[in-house]
C-alpha cells in the first residue's frame, strides 16, 4: 500500500475530490482507508451508552486507496519504494525524489 496511518492525503476521485485529511485507519486486505472529515455518511443509531439519545450520526466511511494521493510539502505526489544499503525499504516521492519515511 502506498499510504499509511497518519499520512496526509488528498482525494483525487469521487464526490469528495479535492478534499484533504489525515488517514485514521487502514484496511490493507480490502485496500481501503478512512480519512478524517472525508466521505461522511449518515448512520441511524439506536440509543446506547455512548449516545443515549440515539438518532442520526455522521461518520467517516472507507474510501478505496486508489482514490487518494499522498501529500508531501503541500504537493500531491506519487510514491515508490526504494531499498537502502542496509536492506530496509522506504517510500519516496516520485515528484521530488525525497524520502517520505525512515527505514525500518
């Protein structure tokens, strides 16, 4: 997957195209992500401990990972993977060539 939790991404397709937000949750097997404040859906809930009133609640729904693009230095960029000399794999920006995250 080209994005991780806590990455800032921009939506490039769908009803929320152009919006940006931080990734809250990643589902690698389904290739979907949940982004803060993007793809809001209304959920009808019954009264419970957390919401004693019940009613209609807005929450973020998952969006396919192909519809988001990583933002680095206020620019959206595609990412690639590079293997460093010590054998660790890192993501890098294809636009600038800079490393996105540290090696593991």
